C-alpha cells in the first residue's frame, strides 16, 4: 500500500518558509507580497488518503477556500469540502468524505519569479460517510489540529491567479486522514 | 495602503490563533475515539466479508470434554469454535465474551466456569469481531459424587526421566450415572518436589517431569478427596548434546547455550529438547564454566560438560568441548596471494599502472587461527597526497570479502580495514590496520 510522505515535506516547507521569512528581501518585496486586507478565493480537487487499520481508502473531494490577509503574507483561511468520489479496497464497504471544514492561519513567502511556498496550521473537521450492502449509512466525524504546506505558481498572463499544490494532515490518531490538493486561487487586490 | 501592522491587528491574529488552538484541543478531546473504533470495526468486518471469514455460528463447549455438565466446586475452562461463512472453522476462545444467566448457580470469570450449586443456568457466549454473534448453552450443575474409591491414571509408558511426560485420569463414573473427565478438576502434587515437577495443568492432561529413578508418590485430590498414585521412571532416553548453532568448539570468552536432544520410543520416536531439565557441570571450570544451560569458554583446552538428571547417578548427557583462546595479534593483508607481513605494513607497496585488477584481502590473526575480514564496504580508502582523488588514482570494486583495485594514475592510497573483536557496538573492540599502496 502506498504511503503518503507528508511529514518530511511539511518539515522542509516549514524550514523554507522560515528561511524566506527571515531574509531581508521579504520586507523589500512588497509588490510580490499579498497586502493586509487582500482577500482571495480558490477551488481545488483533493485526493485523500484515509488510513484505517491496515486498509487505505482514497476518496476525492472538491474543496473551496476563501481567506483574508490580516498582515502582509499572513492570512486567515476557511476551507469547505464536499466528497465527489471514493475508492475502496473492499467490495462490501465504501467510505467517502461527506464534508470537510478547515480553518487555517496561512503563512506564505513573497512571490519569487511567480513561485511561492506557504505553511498553514489550524483546525479541521472531516466527516466520513460509510456505506455497505445494506444501504445503511453511518457518519463519523474526526476533528482536531491540522496543518499542511503547499506551493503556488502564478499565471504568467493573469497575475491574480495562482495554481497551487498542497499537502495536509487533516487528522492523526487511531486513523489518519491526509490529503493532496491541486487547484487555483484568485486574489482580489 | 498602510502596510505596518497595528497593535490591534496583531492582537486580533493572536486571539484568532488562540481560538483555533483552543477549539481544536477541545474538539480533539471528545468523540473521535468512539468514531475511530466504529470505523476500524467496519473495516475489519468488510475485510472479513470480502474474504468469507465472517462468523456464521459458534460452537460453545467445555475444554475438558464434558458435555454441558459441571459439578459443584468444579472449575472448567470454556472454549468456542467459530464456523465461518467460507465453511472453515477457527478457534474463537480468546475472542469470546461470556456471561451466566444465574451466577448463584454457575459463575463465569475470564472464560472459566465454576459450579456453585445444583441447578441449571444458561451460559451466553458472544463474539464481536469481525461480526457480532451470540450463542447460548444450557449448563447443568450437578452435586453428584465420584463412585470409584480409586482413580485410574493413564501413566505414559515408557516414562523416561528428565523428559516432558503427559498423563490424564481415565473418565470416572458419578452417582448421577454420568461418566466424566476430572483431570482438569483434580489438584496434582508430589510428596517430594525434587523428584517430580508438575509443569502444566491442561483441561485434558497434566504435563510433568520425573527427576529420579525411584518410585514417586503423586497425590491427586478431586472434590476434597485424596487419591494417591505412584510412578517409577523407566530407562533413560538417548541424549545428544551440542552447542546452540551446532558444533563442539567454543572460543574463550564466548557464551553459548547447550542443547540436549532426547529421543525415546513412545508412540514412535519422541524428540525433545530437555536441556532445561538437566543439572550441568564442567570437568574443568577453568576451561569452560556452566551456568544453567549456558556454557562460557574460560581458557583454552578440552573439557567435558556433563548433564545429570536429578538424583539419578547414571550420567545422562555429555559433551566433549574444545575451547580455543582468541588473542588478536593483528590484521594481515594479502595483495593478490602475497602476504604483507607485519614488518612491511608500514612501507608503501608498489602497484604499477597497467597492471590488471589487484585483489586485496585482509585477515584477523587470532593466534590459533585466522579469520578473513568481510564487509569491505566499511573499509576506508583515502588518497594521501595531492595527486588526486581516490577515483583518479584507482578504480576500486568492493566485493564481499576483498577489494579489486585497478590502477589508473600515479598516487598514494591508504586502505584501512577493520575487525570487530566481539561484534558489538563497543568501539574499544574495533581493531584496524592500514595498508599503504603507491601507484607508479
């Protein structure tokens, strides 16, 4: 079963974020930074890894996000997700993500040649929906501290628009919920 | 736009972060565990459903073989067999939860039944994983008494000493007309603990060991009645002794365990490791000492390790042991088949450019014998002058127990080989030597 190597990436991304944040160019690159009061919206597809016992489920989620910068390059962000598909290793059980909510503080680097990295930490709640042959559906929700990292690439011909790829850990206890997201984000200046 | 953060905005951020952390902490404290358990249970059930290993039905029974009957004051272990949807069966005893409908008649505790007073009670057995199935069994608690005045014990024959032996009591008749197994119910003891040892009380048999060739008195107590029994060991088994991992050669300072294999004819040839039942000694403790079943080399020489069984005078098992001393005297290198003696090791050995592959081996000189050094990937090859890197001077291939060196250009190399004297993490036990090479 493939394992999703989220932790090393988070560690590296955190180090990169800190190193960028501590360089003098950070303050000098105001044009490349999101300013306080800027806000944004985004949408992306979310490939999720549910590790339950020895089994792995891979549901897909559409995830919307919106946020506002409360300081330069520091934003508060709300994410909402809805499951659209699931991939189960069993014939007799299907598990998908019914809905997902997350609230993050987002710390991002200034854009360098259209590229930036960011770290986000906060709280997430993931509601899973399990169904079997009997058509019984059971909801289980898992909530707690969540974090992740990502990087963005700016559209060359339309600067407010970014492609992003990010990885999150949504829940980590007896079961693990990790995700990888690919999407676009639009910033209103 | 003014980009300088105000005190208010920083305060707002801190408050927001604290709110998120508090909310996360509070939420994480409740609810998740029950949901996780439910989800994990669903996955286990799904896996079993796909594999056809969900439980279809349960068979409950008393492990002593009696049929749904237990006497007052008797204890009996419970057992369960799960019949699976794919038609196979499996032992479900450890996964069961039990309960008695009337603990004043029949008490259950940790899978063990105890008859309290005459009557009937329903025993309920439930399995929860992978799916929940419950089955009931009506148990009769009897107050009947054993009819015969003596019990017949099915002693093993032959019954060699210092060997694991099994026995059971032939089923006995009770005053209510039933014939039942009482082996599990019985309390077993011996008059002299040095002559015999009860090592396991199982629902259908008792395992014991004899340490004497004299007659041993056993007392079997069932329902507060004593039933004395006697047994004399038969001839000793054939026993062969080796060191663990084989052989009869031990290095000084090395400790290895003894392995004694007995073979005796009972229902075919029975083979068993019996070293734990023997008392071991060494003829020359200054050469090899013995503690329990471990023998340690002390000094070089030959000794005999003897195993005795209890008070039996006859020698039970012997091992002629050679102990050799290991005195590390250095590391010897070979270039191709030419030995580089200790007097030459400080000098540069010449290898000419254009030579074919040169084979370099190293041996640890341990006095009485040599050990070829392996793990060549741990050897260190360095260039010692400014003529270039190692790869500029020579191409080196690391084989399992030697290096293959092809000279490329002029330069000097040093090859450091290592020998771990006791294969431990102790750095003091790591010995090393350097071979100096000059490529011309």
